C-alpha cells in the first residue's frame, strides 16, 4: 500500500524543562547531582531530533467490535464506544528519535543511564505534543481523544500490526521499527490513533498502573475531570 497523504514532522524543537527534569528525578536544586543532570540535559538538547508521523484515514465499516479504515481492520469494542459518528481517524507515530537513543546507549553509570532514559522520554513527549497540536489544529478536531495499542487490554498490543499497516512502510522514514514482539524501536516511541468523539477518552482512566510517569488522569476519573487535567492530550 502506497500512502500519499502522510505528514512527517522532523523539525520538532526539544528544550528541556530543567525543573520538570529535576522533579522526574526527585532531586532538589541543592542536590550534589544537579550539575551533572543539567550537563546531560544540554547534551540531550544538542543531539535529540524527536519526530512524528501521521495521516488521515477514513472509516469504511463499523462492526460490533471493529472498524475498517482504508481497508485495514482495527479490532476493539472501544472503537465503537469512542468514535461515535466520526468517519475519520488519524493514526500517528511519535519517537524520541534514533539520535538521542544512540546517545543514551553510551552510558555505563547507573545514574547517568537513568537520567538519559528520562530525557529520551521527554523528547518523546515533545514529539507527541507537536503531533497532537498539528492534528487538532489543522483538522479542527473537537473533543479529540487518542487510543494506543497495548495500553489497555481493551485494545491489545497485537493491534500494532494493523496500525503500522496504515502507514504502508513510511514509519521507517522517522526511524521507527516494529519488532517481532510488537514493541517499537527506539523504545521511547508511541503509536496511536487520534479522533474526534462525543466525549473525551483518556487511556489512563482504565489503566491500573498507578505510578506511571506519563499518567494523565487518575484511574476511574470522569471524562469531564480528565479533560480539565490533560487539556485534550491523551497518550
């Protein structure tokens, strides 16, 4: 399948929020590790090239527990519950980028390694923020939400395969690969689908992982409360 309407974002700025980084590492400004952390942050900013890819895809069929978009079947009852009457979805991929992933792989010190891992995740988040803003702004989505394969049992990791199929191989243009175990490389990459819905859906409301650093809303929170917290960004 040749995709002609995919959009690549490869000039995404990456500026580390030092205070957010220190908070993620549970450090205060008077910590002996601050100078090292900030030095690593500047290195990461210099090498990181976060990237994203997305495309519009039109829903052709809605079944009891699946949709068919552009000839590709995506299976989950959540699709029917969340997409409502919408006929267009926006599959996307975001990644921290191979550049920062390669840089992060060069550390032997445990603390440096962990700090580099957090910085990769921050680069991934920069890419996610950029692609969500682009999709929502360009296509004027209202009550926009996202679903991510593997985040919930209701849309399992096996759905990575059809989601990647919607890109017709163009995921390689941003340096992302899908492994035989259905995980992505670089590791700090995320796949998902954005869509307009009658209510805001946040994966985190159904996810049992309480200590996830990427959690956007408490488990079981109402849609309205989640929308106020995440400003429309669902991972």
